[in-house]
């Protein structure tokens, strides 16, 4: 079963992977640990997802970072900002 998020209300993350959660009520009953286990595939692929959704508004350096280029010491906050924005956009605010 595929689970989609109610991101307007931050109810559950927008997970595009096969999971065992079928209804929002099931998601709400899950512990944080269980939610993390269900969310791992999405979290592992956040860079690709963020790049796909925002490729037209990203700088060349941001694109290079998301594609795996080495992050320089002064660029850590850029990476962190993109990750934080992806979490908000995807409903990972629990």
C-alpha cells in the first residue's frame, strides 16, 4: 500500500515507497521509532527528491552538492538549509 502525506497540515510525511500504513489513523498510532522505520527509504533519498522538485530554483553549486560533490566547510549550512526545507515540504515535522 502506498502512503501519501497530508502536508498542508503536517499530518504524515509524503512517502513514495511501499509501506504497511494504509490510513492516517494508523500513522497517528505509530510511535516515533515506528515512523522512523517506515520513513527510512524516503530519508535516504531526500537529495534526489529535493533536486527533482527544485532544480529550476537551485544554484549550480547547490545542484552539485545534492549530486554528491564534496561539501566545503563553509557550505554545510547550505546543505542543512536544503535538508530542513525538504523535511518541511515533505511533512517530516513530527
